[in-house]
């Protein structure tokens, strides 16, 4: 089991690492996104006012600090969907995050997933809970696309999660994750 912790500031790295975090995930709203969409359409499922990092510079600092604790960082771009005109901004965000040392991207939009595969961006692909992986066939589908982790939807019962774990084909399949609230 891994403890994957949200993080909103480089100042939280040491405290979260000291309390057992194995991985971090964060969001970033690039200035180009805010200039175009304001805060009316979120680039991820984290509040644009308090849940996201404010800049690439801060993301780079967070990644460097996390690396001192050997903790990988994932970036969330997990809105349920993006428009065609938004894809270039989100893809640029993913490319820049990879360049800064981010290890994975958490996404929910299948079109974005396919676009990132096409671009061959050096990030692990993690399916967000909003990607709605509800059964073994969906799990197989995402595995075949190269998704390394599937975060199960919050509405699944423990019995449903158990069934998915048992039905997972082989141990090479994507890791499964679930929120503990």
C-alpha cells in the first residue's frame, strides 16, 4: 500500500514526507490557462484558488524537494473533459511538467490520454477517479493503453473494489488506488 498525498506548496514536503507520504500529487494552473479561462473552467479537480501551485517555478522547487526524500510527484490534469481548443494548453502543461521531473500525470479525459500517447510525453499515465473505471473490461482497456495506475471511483463499494482486484488480469495490470475519506 502507498500513501499518495495531495500537496499544495513546497513548504509541505518535509512535513508530509515525515508523516509517511510515499507519493505526492498536485495541480498547477498555468498563467496561459487563467488568462484565457479565468477560474470558471478548472484545469483539474483541485480548486484554482487554493489547491494548485501558482507557477512552474514553484512546481520545479516542489519536485526538487520531493526528490530529496525519494518521493515522486504526479500532476493532476483530471477535468472530466477538455475542448479541442484546450488540449494544446493541457499538453504543454504536461510537457513542461515532464521537463521539470514530474513522474506521472493523473487524467480523466480519454481524448487527452490518447493525445499524450501520440505525443510520447515521458510521464506515467494514471487514470483519475473521474475516468470511471467501473469493471474489469474498462481496467483491461486502460491497461492496453499503457495506464500504470487506475484510481477507482469514489462511489464503488468495498465489495466492488474487491471484485475488481480479483478480476484484474495478471499482476502486470495497472495498480489500483482508492481514496480513503
